């Protein structure tokens, strides 16, 4: 079941701009993860942030987590055309199952 | 290194026909394995997961079934496909709380 909400559902920006995607959830988490999916392909793990962490970086990616607001955001800085993909958040529950959001479709215009 | 395979890549089947999708993992032993379905433009719905040979947990009632005849093999089956079974089927395994996905099988039921 999908218990994560992501917004926006779709985002179109110019190459070089920053892209921000948000994810909210309703119950407690062990960790929250972000994945990327190119069209018609499998998902690729991007970054994992634990419930006791507030921010994490990986290259041009920055993820924040606010457990009091039950929300997370993924920031992609200096976007490139190759960043065009769908991005999903998934929270890991107490049973170590991943609960997935519906995703944000990101389009980077050259 | 670990690799996950899925086949076939694409499948077109008539309503009422049987289904067998296969997933195999290389480079690891006793992995936890997952079957997901993804409807167009949506997030992932967990169908089945397995912690070992012959051990299958089902997340949603449906006309699909899963089997794990070998440690590194996970099979998704149906005796009679429905139109609503169309979608993108993804197999995944997990390591250190991160899921690694196969390339997926696109199923179209006509």
C-alpha cells in the first residue's frame, strides 16, 4: 500500500536550476529512502536517511528529514538533462518493509 | 558483485491465459526477495516477499501467486490473467536496508 505522499506530482524546470521534491508520511519510520526510476526501467537507490538524522548529502543531492512534521525533501542542485526521471520516496516501517510514495516526475528542459 | 535478472522483459498475454515471470539473483545467498507491481505513473505496490526457500508472504489478495523453489529464484505466477493484471512487475532484493531492483517485466493483458 502507498502511505507516502509526494509533491509535486510533476515538475518541469530548466537545466541548471535546482529541483525540490517533497515527501510526507503518516506513521513512524526507521529510515526514509529516495529512489530514481528512468522511464520503463527498474528503480535505483539514491540515498537513505535515518530517523535520527536531519540532513544528508550525496554529490548534487541533498535530503532533509523532519520527523516532527513527518516530511522529507530531496533537492537536486544544478540540474542536468540526465536528471529527468521519476523520483520516489519510501519509508521503512518497523517490519523493515518499504512503503512507497506515488513519485514525482521530473523533467529537465535543456 | 550482485546482479538481479528478470525475464521476459515484455509480455503480451490474452485474458485467461497463465503467467510465469522469473527473477534470479546472482552474487548473494539467502536474499530477501520482493515482487512489486507498478501501474502506469504510479508508485510501487508490494505483492509478495520471501525470506527463504518455500517461504512466501502475500501483501494483497489477488489472483497472483509466488514461489521460491531455489534460494536465488523467485517466480510470480497466475493461472488465469485478468485485464487488471497489466502493469510493470519489478523484482527486488534487499541488503543493508536498501532494495536493489531488476529491470522489470512489462505485462500487457488484452
